[in-house]
C-alpha cells in the first residue's frame, strides 16, 4: 500500500513537472518573434563577419573577467567580427535573473545603453550577491537595482526601469535568453560560440591572446591582412 502511494505521489510530481515544462504559459514551446541578444555597437551580424555569441551572467565574476579582453578584440577587429550577448542567469548566483532582466528592460529603451549597464553591473557585482542582499526582500532588491540603473545611466531611465519590472514582456524576454542558452547546451558563464560552434574551453575567461588565436585564422582564411594589436585596456 505504502509502495503504491509512494509511486502515485512520485508519478504525480513527475506529471506536474512535465506540465510545468510543457505549459504554453512558460513559453517553452513558443518561438520568440525576434532574435535574442544585444548586438555590440548596434551592428547586426553580417554574413561575412566572424560571429561571436557570448552567454553572460551579469553577476558572475568569471563573466566580468572575460569581458575586457573580448571587448578589446571586438574593437580591434572592427567590422570583421560581430558580437551578440545573451543573458544566461545562473541559478546559483543571487539576483542574476533580476539583473539580467534590467538589461532587457534597458535594451528596449535604448540599446546603446545596454552595454553601459552591463559594465556597471560588472563593476559593482558585490552589491548584488552574498551578504549584501542576504536579508533583502525581492521588492527591496528590485528597488536597489532600479536605483542603481538610474545612478549609472541617468534619471531619464528611472520610470522605464521601475515599470519594466512589472511588465511581463521583459520577464518573458529574459526567459527566452535563458531558454536559448539551454537549447544550445550552455551550462555555465561565460560561454562562447564562434560562428555557431562552441569554444572548447568555454567557461574560462580567454585573454586577448586567446581571442586572437581563435579569430585570426578565421579572418585570415578570408584573405584579409592580420590585425596589428594594440592594448587598449
Ligand atoms: C542611448 O544611450 C547612449 C549610450 O549611453 C547615449 O549616448 C544616448 O544619448 C542615449 N540615447 C537616448 C535617446 O537617450
Ligand atoms: C540577517 O538578519 C539577521 C536577523 O536580523 C541577522 O542576525 C544577520 O546577521 C543578518 N545577516 C546578514 C548577512 O546581514
């Protein structure tokens, strides 16, 4: 009897889990109306450019450390390399979903400001995890993020960020990024794809030499001159 009961309850849990995964409300089965991601420098991917896709968690220290060399490489290769960043909030990082959502909110208002906010999060990550928000309610954290965004980008963004956190569209957009990462096998951050292929040592921050080793053969294959590297950061 006990065995049957246990089995039934286990099946019930399994069934409910399945329901949660498949429910159209979760957006799992619906295709988003536009491609996901934040294009760097307002470029969109040109067919002839090398495409780097980065899955970032705004409160992940490894993501933060990987950004300066990647930014350096993108700037130096100019139009030969395009970058699109997707948010991928890791469940074990406090407030990663809320900070990712803030990026989606700002991106809708002014896409150029998205990277400013991303860099601001990188610079002040410690205000958003661990003991800093341990005793804070969800409402208090959202308020803290709204104030942070306003302070980093300017007062003009205050209303947008406040209302953005109650807009279900921005919640959905942040989920779509996460789901895209799951579909592509992303399991940590930073995680990079180059021309659609995963970088073998994804997860460890590449330095500028590492990026050069990845990108140089690809641009050279197209008969272009190698890029003279300056260290700008
Ligand atoms: C959008 O953001 C960029 C970068 O922060 C800024 O220079 C520009 O003035 C902003 N545009 C508007 C319309 O607020
Ligand atoms: C959280 O609140 C409790 C009770 O007020 C306090 O004892 C604890 O030190 C607080 N923890 C942090 C990390 O602030």
